[in-house]
C-alpha cells in the first residue's frame, strides 16, 4: 500500500478509538460483501464458458452424426479446424473414422450411450487426445442403416477460472474497494466525531470554579447536538446546585457563628470573674446558646438524612393522634386546638411526620395573636392537615421563599431570635419525601392569619416528579412559611 491507504493503515494501527473501530468495521463489511460477489461473478463466468464449450462440442457431434446417418462418412472426418476433435467408433470400440487431430489414437475412453438414451455428455480426464488433461465430451449413438455407431466429439475442458488475467484484474477490485471504503469511513468518522472531541476538550477544562462555561453545541441537529445540549443542561443544574450549596454553607456559617460567639463571650466573662453574683444568669445564657447549637445540628442531621433518602421507615401513622400528642406535649403561648375526631391514617415515618406537625404548630404559635387551630381530615384520596393561626399572615410574595433554608422574615427574627430558619424547609422536604405537598394560602374566611395546608396521599405516595407541580394546588402560588 502507498499514499493515502498507507497513511490510513498507519493511523489505524496506532489508534484504538471509535474512529478506528468504525473504519475497521467498514472495511470488514466491504470485504464480506465484495468477496462473495467476486466469487459469484467468477462462477458465472466459468459456467457460461463451459456452457459455450458444451454447445460447440454438441454441434460438432451432430454434424458428424448426420454424415453417419446418410452414409457419407469416410475414415477421415473433414472438420473446420485442424484442432477439431471427433471420433466415430463401433459397438466394439473400434475406431471407424476420426478427425486429423484424433487419427491414430485409441477410442475415446468415455461411456457410451445405452438403453433408450442416445446421448451421453460430461467431462472425461483419462482420454488420449491433444490439448489438455480433461475434456468436455458429447457422445451420440447413430444408426447408419446397417449397424450402430457412436460419435464422440470433444474439446479441452475450461479451467475453473477460464481467464486468469481477467480474474486477477477483477480480484484487484477487492482491496481497492476496501481501501476506498476504509478511507471514506475514516474521514467521515473524523468529521462526525470532531464535535465530540471539542466537547471533551471543553469538559476537561471546566472546574468547580469555572462552572459558567458550556460546551459548544453543533449547528447540525443530530445526536451529537442532543448530547451537547444534555451536557449543558447538566452543567446548568450542577452550577445551580453548587451555588445553592455555597449559599447553604455561608448561611450555616452565619447561623453557627452567633451562638458560638455568645457562648464564647459568656465563658470569657465567667472565667474573668468566677465568683460573680450573676453566675446563674451566665450559665443560663450559655445553656441557651448550647441549645441553639444543638437545634442547628439536629436540623442539619435531619436534612442530611432526607437528602440521602435514608432513614425513612414507613408504617401506618394516625395524623389525628400525632396532632393531639404534639399539642399536649408542652404548654403553648396561645390556645391550640385540634378539630376532627375520626382517625386519619397514612403510611409514613412516625418521627418525621411528628416533626412536621411540631414545626407547623410551633411556627403558628409564635406568630398567632390568640389561637391556633389544627384541622385533620380527608379530601379525595389524600389526608389533609390545616394549621391556621390568627396572626399577621404572610405576604403572597414571601409564601414560597420562607420554605428556603435559613430564610426568616423580619417578623420571625423579631419574634424568635433563636430560630434556625430550617424548620419549614425540613418540613417541606419530609412531606415531599412522603409524596405529599405543603403550601400556604389565605384563611377561608378572609381574615388575617396564615393557613398551612399539608396533603399526604393515603395510598403510600405519589410520583415524586409531580411534587413540585402539586405544591401550588392549594391556594395562590408563592413561597412558603415563616421559618
């Protein structure tokens, strides 16, 4: 090989890439198609050549047979060519007549027609005749009025490849076709995979600090374009997730700094004056800061369990019973009542659902003016829990935002400076892990206050992909609770 084919082979032998595999497969497929076609073509040429020889031999035998039949046969058969091979023998295989090329030779060693057949033909290889080792033979039995004679006409049989030069020339088409197809496949695969290589190079250069970069999307609308688009969409989601995680870490650092700073301050004061008269107050302040730290750590552990989808052991849970227990568990600032008498059972984690109701009731109790009402019932195939307070309510623009982690509205900071801003975020994550929704809407009577609506499927959970869309099923769209 030389030129482009040689260069192609050198690159193929060194490169185990997809491009190489595509090229090799194209070449192999071409060979599998061209070689059988070549063999079939050579077979057809051979069959046609042998058929032509057989027709000439048969025609020559018929001419000699006519001479025998009409009594015009002489010992020397006159033929059109000096190399014509024909012979007439009697039943005892004595030569009666022959052409010039067959004179003086023994009878043709070939089977004679017998029975009702007056013709035999085929190939014989043990015949004393000039021109070859095997011959195409036609034998005709003829009656000349006195006796039966057999006419033999023969011609050297054609080899399997009647024209070696033509066969060799046509055989060159096989590597030529394979080389052309391989070269075309190599170049086509290179053009097709060039955008993939560009995507790979750009992906290798994207780091955690460079997530705003995107891979190039080819203008041609094909599978590679779809791949590049999917990669960019994945990078969009990854960039958003990293941004949220960075914001979460920043907010967490801020939330932890306050109690740690307060705790350190109280400890330094206690160390500077160990016999101070207000040691009890100092100890109480340290305990409050430690409690806040513990609350933040517990909330973080709850978020970690929810994010890892672990630790949720489902069992039949009566929401009415849990609501009663959470209301009676400790005294409240306002009057909290539970409406509804019949059990409302769902499949879920008892501790997790209890945490949701505790967060909702505590949140409502902090912001209510005088009373909080918890309605537990059913609607359609869902269990519905409504927590309603008579406080100042939540503006529609903030009803979804308050479900974000570490988000607390100005009123929440004023009323509960020790909150973590994680309670409502954890509540929504728990509800969504159960296939339910948690949203905020106006009170049905139009009065001031907030109304939290918790929906849980009683059949064990719905498709998680529908949770986001279901969030706005109750009341006007918008962010969630107050944190």
